[in-house]
C-alpha cells in the first residue's frame, strides 16, 4: 500500500524525544498537571467562584432558612433548629461544592479543544492519557482545595462534627473519590461542548442534583415521584455517607452505593472523553 | 543565528535529497462528501511546496492527514520515510504543524508556552530554557515574553505558534494558512521566517489562498481544487499554462485613442480611461507589430505596459469550476 522509502529515522527524531510515547506518559502527565495548576494560580477567578457560590448558599440556608428548616427535621428541638440544620446541610454543601467545580473543568477543557492546543499535543505524540490525566488530576486537586475551604467556613460558623481521625480520613477519601468522578464528567462535558460557553453551562445540571436528593431536606419529606429519583441518584448515597462519617448517622449501604456510583461516573466520563478526544480536537 | 547553533546545522547536513513528503493516491471522505480524491504529491527535502486552493478545496484535511490528526481512507502518506498510519510516532517526531487556529495556551505567557513545549519534547530544563530564549529572540517576542497572551496581537500569536512548532527543530514543517488574517507587515515577517527555515534545510509545506504568497515562497505549487490536484509545478511553469499576457496602451487624448483603436481591431477598449488592451501570445511578436503600426500612423503613446500572466490568471483558469 505504501511506496515509502525505507530510511533510518529522521536525524531529528533520534534525540531524547523518540524513546516512544509510552516511556514518557508519567513525565508528560506531570507536565500537564503543572500546566493545569499554573492556570489555577494564574487565574484564580474561576476557583474563587467555585468557593464563593457554595459559601453563599451555605450562609443563606443556615442563617435565612435554617431556623425553620432545622425545626422541621425529625427529632430536632425547634429551639436548636439552626445549629441542627447547619449539621444537616453541610454534607450537601460539600457535594454541591464538588459538583460546581465541574463547570471550571469543562471550561478549561473546552478552551483547549477549541483553541487547537489539544490538536498540537496530538501531533506531538503526547499520550492521550497524559493530556486527560493532567486535566483530571489538576481539577481534582482544585475541587479538594475548594471543599476544604468550604468545610473551613462551616467549622467557623459552628459546624461540630463527631468524627474521629478514622472517620475524617474516610471523609477525605470519599471527597477525593467524588471529586475524581465529577472531574471526569467535567472533562467529558468540556469535550462534548461545541463552544466554551456551552461547556461552562452543561455541568450546571450536576449542581442541582444534591438539591433533588437528601442534601437539603430529608428525601422522605418529598412527594413520592421525587423520592424515587432522590433515592436512586448518585448524590444521595454520597451525601448520606459524608453525613454518616462526619455526624455518626447510620451509614447502611450508602458507602458501597456511593463508591459504586463514583466508579460508574468516573469510568463513564473516561470512556466518553476517550471517544471524543480524537474526534473533537480537529476542527 | 544558525551558526551559533551547531546542533541545528549538524542535523541538516546529512539529509539525503529524498522526498520529505510522499503522498500517493490519497483519499478521504466525510460521510458522502469526497474531500480528497486520489491526491498525489511529492515534496523534496529542503524545499517549499505551496498547496494552493480556494476555501473548501481540501487543504486543511490534507494537512490534518499529513500531521497524523486524521486517518486517510485510502492511499499512502510518508513523512521523512515514515508512514503516517503505521509509524505514527516516528512521523510525529519529524513533523511540526502550525494550524489555522492558533494552538497556543492563552492562559500562559509566551515564554511559558515555549517552556511547556520544551518539556513535552523532553529537552531537559536547561536546554528548554535556552531554546525558548533563542526562539523568543528570533521571533521578536523578547519584550512580550513574560506577558500573558491576552495582550498579544494576531501576528505575535502566530509567531509564537510557529516558534512552539520549532522547539525541537522538526525536519518537516506544515503551515496551514499561516498568514490568513495577518496585516501586511506581519505577513512579510512570517515569510522571512519561512525563508530562513528553508535556508537551514527544513522542508516546508504550506497551504494558502494567496497567490502572491505561493509565488513568493514556494519552489513548487500544487493547485488543489475540489479535492483533486489540478496542476502542479514551479510557479513559472504554472504561469506558462495560461498562454500569453497582454499589453496595456494608454493614450493622452481621444483622437489618438480612436485612431489607434481602428488600427488595432483586436484590442479591448476602455473608453473612459483611453486605454487599449491587446492580448499577446507570448514572445515579443505582438509588441513589435503594435509598435510598428502606431509608429507608422505617428500616433503618440502616453504609456505602455506589458503584463505577463500571473498566478491569479492561472488560478482562475484552473479552478474555474468551483470559483463562484
């Protein structure tokens, strides 16, 4: 099929760059991660937004609505409604924080795709794994920083978890897994979007999910049809797990369901991104 | 600059005069739309070939296949002897692409972009830094090196884009419409850079819609129209495809103009500006005849200019079918 002349590799290809892409996956991943982190440092606007949003929601729900909402929680003395509601809502706020970072992830991925730099990376034989991992790791780290800061605000306004060191460790692990899964979805959405504007809006869907689960009020206070959705959507077991770990509420099957959902979302986002990567990076 | 850079010079010398780009029977369609139809193209090492064609001729698709971004449906493409489908890694090590859409990281500075490329080419920290400094100097970006790309003009971004392609000195460089949207000065600057690269032994394939660009830069021109190469050759050879040019005779007053028009019945009249245009068949025969007749009638000629066919004539003659 080819008439290519059999010649030794181009002299320029004989340098350090030609050891094959496989041997450079780790080094390239680190380079791409550094790039993502540099973006975050250089343009903190997007990161600040992902923290300010959840904090405003937290303050709003605790100080404006918290007294009434807390009094309605099962087994709560109406006098201590606000404090009880702060404890109840904080795991949901943490989930919203992570869900909100997907917008930033999708935006940066979409910028890369539309500006042609992803195409450049492809012509440079940089493994797809490195390019995607740079986005995923960088944005997971960003999500964890955001969630830590929001949790800090929660502690500052009186959130008092009962968690011991082991539970804190498990909470951190759970949050990291959720951030990882949500970031993969964000990457896929960023690739799917035809423009940066669409990319920043697509993941908004994710931020509504905790509201439609057990994040802000117990799911069994909702109408039947919504209860069904709340019971079977990923954020409910995730929030219940965080709540159980931080506040010693019963865990039940939630941790297993939460981990399962995270794996499903991460693998789904990965496969979705993988399919789109080559198709969408060429315009 | 190249003299101070022995590594660059050394890589140029031993290259055999074989084809740097060898395209045979290349086909590509998207759905039912045939974008490239049996394209053959050979680019000798160290030369510039321009792929000239109107919008939608298939230039960018060809470039994407050459740079491994898109797989061909049929045919073979070899870059520096490596097949683009079977030996992708080797092709990617020897080719650099500067596309139509600037492939730069707009959130970083110019220097950071170049350092990123150096790292991804595994140059090592010190070598990457040295190379970045060298390229910033060469592309006149030193002053803007540490400022974010948001402040760069279109020409600066394009220069940075090309500089990023050159970080590892690829043997073959593909430029997809490198000067589209640039002001005339930036265009000239970019042309200068391309000429320097070729002088150093780099092989260049560039696509363009601009005939003067192809004429100014290319050793050979391939005219792509509707997915097919409709003509291929040196700029001069292509110009010879369109027979003859024309003489442009202008007269100072209407009586002289009218008399001349009767003497030269084949001329095209432009009464408003008193200009007659006479087609020539090439050679000086027509010129001699025209001047002899005017002399004999003692008609004063205000101005005479000779127009040889330019690439515009060739282009429009060859792509008549698709040009609207």
